[in-house]
């Protein structure tokens, strides 16, 4: 796995956990109030230090300290708002689920958990702080999934249209890495405010065209969701990227700068950072079955895991059959009546932990109990096969692409709504007085 984003989170943890060895420092102070929560000045300083350290390692230039501070504060505000929402709905990532996630990360890096811990600590990082940063990351992913997923509807007509396009393209899509800068405008802007934002966007565009570093410019100027990452979005094909990108990206080449493009949010500048072709001629599918137990006030996490461990012993000893136990105990209504059968599918349609587990199994092998967002599972890989892209696959693929595009759009809408409804007060740092 490339320098893990989880290890990057650990860098943030290091900044938070490092003791101060210099002379006594002034007392910490509240820098931002967010509803009933606060952000301390030390948190801002630690994140700024971490971003600077990462930029130095990557040989990446940064904007002014004031511009960087603004972006860091905005990131902390959005993070706090999401964590507050998670608290309100009772979303908590327990230690067992966290341990499962760490095991998956270690497996991806082809090492044991102990080896990964040793590697992290050899770099001067605190493993316990890494765990808590990972717990926060998982919480953010879950609260986004819970809150945004229900806002999305994909119609049969949308799927049919995209399936036709996929068939015409013969699955030869291209994935783009997009750089994005948003120059925002206020709600219900005046003509003067619109003109001011438009001028700012054109100034930024001219700087980029004259060779100014895109990432540095994005960190300094952008109000977009990826500003602190230098405005860089992960690779996406045209069907899963936000509509605004998709409408202007067709035919563009690496290095092209597009914009400013006006939308309700402001003025957008887009750069094609990279493009790569997709080679999808054969699809590997798996046929699997599983048993799902959902922890509840009645069934604890430990008890659910222990029950599945007992099921495993019964199956392996021949005392019970997998399908009989699934019919009797599994809490997945879609598969329980079929003996836990999930049918043929691409592993990627499942949640990451389930897909990773299936990918690690040999034919007929049954997994150890593992945790996903749905609960505790054991799964058996029954068969693997390679197949051409069937109509059903194209329909599933189309649904996934449309869902991901809408998810990216609705996530930003949800964050904007949450921020506008929140009480937020940013306290300016005190200046030294002579």
C-alpha cells in the first residue's frame, strides 16, 4: 500500500502528542467555538505544523501562514461538526471494530499488526494516538455514509442511460485526477460581490496559466472540499465525478486548465492533473455465503463474536452445516432464508472489510469472525470465476457510478447545510504587546 493515509493521520497524532521540551509555554486558549464544542489554539498549531512537515517531506511549497491557518480552521470545523452529529445519533466505533480495521490495514501492507505497530513506533509515532486518529477517520466515514446515503436516489432511467453509454464505450473509460479550486460567493450575493469573486477567480486563473503551483494556490485560495489537499481529487471516471466536472472534462488533456466556471457555489477552476485508461475486459466474480450477527443492547459485541467462533467449531467438526446455521441465526434478511447464499458478485460491491476478507480466502475456506459496519460475520468463499461484462454487471456498475457521483455532490451539500446551521465563532489570536 502506498504511504498509507492512515499513517498520514498518525502524523497528525504525532503533532498532538509530542511533549514540549522548551521553556514554559503560555496557557492554551479557545480558538473556535462550534455549537457546544471548542477547538483549542494548540490543535490548530499542531495541524499546521503537521501540514508543513508533510509539505517539506513532499518538497511542496505552501501559501502564507494566515492562508494555511484559515484552511486548517475550516477543516477542524467540518470535522467537529461531523463528530458532533455522530455523538448525537449514538455512533461509536468500538475497540473490536477498530482492531478489525487495523488488522485489515496491516494485511494490505503485507505485515502483521505487531510489525505495523513496530514500524509506526520506530518512526517516533504513538500507536495509541494512531488508533484514536483511525477511530476518528472511521467515524467520519460512517457518519457521512449514514447521513448522505439517504439523500440519494438513483432512477431506473438514469441506470438505463448510463448502461447504454457503458456499452457504447466498451468499458474503455478514462480515469482523471482533477485539481479543483473554488472561489466562493456569499449566499444571495450582490452584483458587487459577484464581480469581486469573478475578478479573484480570473486572477487565480492567470497565476496558474503563468506557471504558479496549483496545489499551493489551492491551499491559499480555494473554498472547495479538497482545499487542504491542494485541491486534488482522487482518480475518477467521467461517470462518477461531480456533474460540474463531467460537463467540462470530455476531451480534455493532462495539464489543461478549465474555467472559471460559475455555479451556485461560486467560480470553479479545474485542472487535469493526470489521466489513465481503464482496462476492463474480464471481471472476477465470487460466490460466497455468510452469517451476520448484529450487536445490540441484548447481544453484546463480545457475545456476537463468541457465537460465530462457536459456529466455526461446529462447522469444522461436522456437527453443523453452514447453511443450517445461517437459516437459524443470520440477521441478513436477504440471504438467511437461502442458507446465507449471496450469489455471484464482484467483491467490490460489498463494504471494504467484507471485500478484503473475501479476497484473502481460498475456495471453500471460511473466515474467522470479522466486523463490518453491518455487524459481525463469518463468510465462506465457495467459487471464483472470470466473466465478461454482462448486462447485469453493467447495471450494477452504472448504479455504483451514479451513486458515487451523487454522493460526492450531496456530501458537500450536507456539510454546507450543517455549517450554515451551526453556531460558529472564531476568536482571533492575541497579538503580542510590547
